[in-house]
C-alpha cells in the first residue's frame, strides 16, 4: 500500500480557456465618414458608409445641413453588384436598380421609381468582339424600344418620338449618334441628330492641342487651343466666333496634391484664381491627411469691390 505524502506538491491543473465571445462574431465593419462644406451655398454635405458581407455590399447615409443645423435631403442607400436601393427619407420614396447576366454576352438592367410607378428596362447584347446592341424600353411601355448600336467608330440610335405640338400626330422615328475616326494627324468627331450636326476636329501632340468645331445649320464656329510649356504649366484658350466670347485658363501643378489656376471669362466679365490642395478630380482618400481644400477668388470686371473669396473643404475619416 502506497501512502500519499502530504508534503508533496500537486502540479496545478492546466486551465482550459473558454473561447471568447468576440471570436464567434463577425468583424465589425469599418465606417467611413466624409464631410464637405461649400461656402458658396453655405451647406454641409455628409456621407456615412460602411461595407457589409465581406465587401459584397455597401450601406450609405447622405444628408445636408445648413449653418443653423437644419437637416435636409436625407437618403439611405444599399448598394451591391447586382442590386441597389436608394431611399429618400423625406419623400418616402425608393429608387431601385438591378442587373442580371442572363447568358454570356447578354445582360439585363432595370430601374424603378416606386412612388412615380415608372421605370426602365435595358437589354445589352454582344454581337461581336467590339459591337453591341442596346434595347431600352420605359415602363409602362409606350411604343417601340430605343435601339442603340455601338461599334468601334461610334454609336447610332433609333427612337420613336411624338410631336408635342400635334396631339393626333403619328409617332415617328428619330435618329442620333456619334461617329469618330482618324483623319490626318488628328481625330474627327461628328455628333448628329434629326436637325443638328456638330463637327469637331482634335489635333494633339506633346506640347499643343488644337480643337476647332462647327455646329450646323447655325454655323456656330469655335476653337480651343492648349499649350503645355512644361510638365507643370499649361495654358488653355477658348474662343467662340459667333458671339466673340472667349476664356483663358492658366494652370500650374506641383505633383498631384497641389494646383494653382487663374483665368478670365469674357461672357461673365469675371476674373478668378483658385488653389487646390489634393487632386482636383480625385477622391479625398488620396489627398494629404485625406482632406481636399479649394480656395477661390472671384473679381467681377464691372464691380471690383464686390469681389468674393470662396472655399470648399472635403474631409474623410476612417473609423
């Protein structure tokens, strides 16, 4: 018989850690908040969004408020690849958008306004590697759908329209389109409809761009000229021969984050200068400190004393 020694130490039992509660829960989605202020309208624009279901969908809330705190135009949106819903909280109205790939090279898209009971259905089919046919019909359907043929050199559309002046007039087919192609050392672009034709020719090299254009049958002639002096300096000039109005803009950039522009518009009789911090056409997340700032000075030619300084600020927070 073996006796137990009371002085012997019993090794402590290894504790089995229970799984924490947060390990069973999905990770909390990150929240993105963007605030923009425009001194011209004195309005704040706010956007709050987060990605759901492992970035398969996005939930976004947008609203405006003035300097007194009054909230306006609130809108709640659910956006995914094939379905989106934009709900207006003031109008109690929803705009639905959906898309569906029926077969390879065949796609169906639809929009529906719940309150107005109006919508649109579009079917897009690939006819060839660079040729597509698009059929668009309003809902409820009235007449034939609009047909658009897209090809490498432009697109042509046929649509059934009604004469607004004559109630009993029979519908007629109207056409419109855009044709473009290489001519000499530039690109010629022709935009046409039933009673209008606009021709534009664009010549561009490493330092200069010259774009004359004419509208028929009004014979309105205009041309624009762009000259690049260096990678960071550029001058643009536009002149309308039928109205004698002209405008000029000089632009100086420092990298992608800083830009200074100055110009004059003879139609508005206004001179102006602006400075951008952050890419003018980019998003706030690519700007320094995720913030874009624009300062603008406007000087009317007829009343210099009424000059105004305006600014626009856009800031993004990632929570």
